[in-house]
C-alpha cells in the first residue's frame, strides 16, 4: 500500500484519493492564458500517481512536455462529508509540499477538444508528495511560502496567502461532492512560474522552513 510518512515521527498513513484544484492562484491562471474560473476546477489523481521523497517522475511516451506545479497539499485526518467551512479544519491531519506534475502538451490538446485531464494530470508518478507536517506545527496554512528549484535554479516562489479559494472553503466544497477519508490528499493549486522539465533534471520543492521534497525526472 502506498504510504506517506509523518514528519518527525515513526508514523505513516496510507494514501487515498488525490483531489486537485486548478487555477487557484490568479497569476497562474493568467500565465496559462485564462481567467480565474467562476467555479472550482477539480480533477483527480489515482493512488498510482504517488511518488515519495527521493523518487523519480517518469515521462510517458505520449508526451514531450512535462511541467512542474508546486502546491500545498492538505492531508485529511478524519472522515468529512457535508461539513461546513467552520468545521472543515478539524478534519485535517497535516500539510505537505506536493508537485502536480502535468503533461502540458497532452493537457493542451484535451482543453482544445473539451476532453478530461485524466491522462495529463493522472499518469503514474504525477503526484510527488513529501512527508506530512502535523497541523499543530502549521498555525496558518495561508501564511506559507512555496518554492521550487530545478537543478538549483528558482522557478516558482509564491505565498499561499495568494490562494483564491481558501482551505476551509475547499474542504467544505469538496466534502459536499466526495466523502473525504483519512489519507486523502488535496492539492490546492500552484502559484505562477510553471515550466518544462527534462530527463535528468532534479526538482526540489519546499514549504520554506517546514518541508522539503526532492525528485528526479526520467523517461518511462
Ligand atoms: Mg496544479
């Protein structure tokens, strides 16, 4: 079973479904040539997408344009179904830094054709996630800095304060569509600066001062 480590403990938690928000930062929505959508854009990644710290993202043969998107990941700690925003934070186990790895060429074709993003966003190894930081160590998840370097060069550096939809709303909204269960992971969207990576590149994602995740890139 695919497990995520809980930072600073010997504990692990099996990973369930991964729910992801698209275009939750205005500057990223703009760099993709679009506007902030009127309703939340949701997509899923299967459990086979998970990669842990030190793993490798493998580009499938159908793509030649893999992009990184560094994101704050919320890890669910208790079952949540139809919860109000006021109760939503009670259902969080902790936070992690994650990468919503995206086959941008495949996604662009899907967008043109009005087709789903299941391939572009959900291929094997599309979801690197670092160790879970218990929520007690994160007084305000909207006061964190996300950073991503490729081969030591900074490509993304953004504040979670710029998230459009905030975490209590996101959890409440999702819980009215999907029952959230312990181990489910919510990708909350990426700040601007997404770019292409190539086989041999080394990616380091951070929640500054709290968590680090290193992954390589290869070809499947
Ligand atoms: Mg994303």
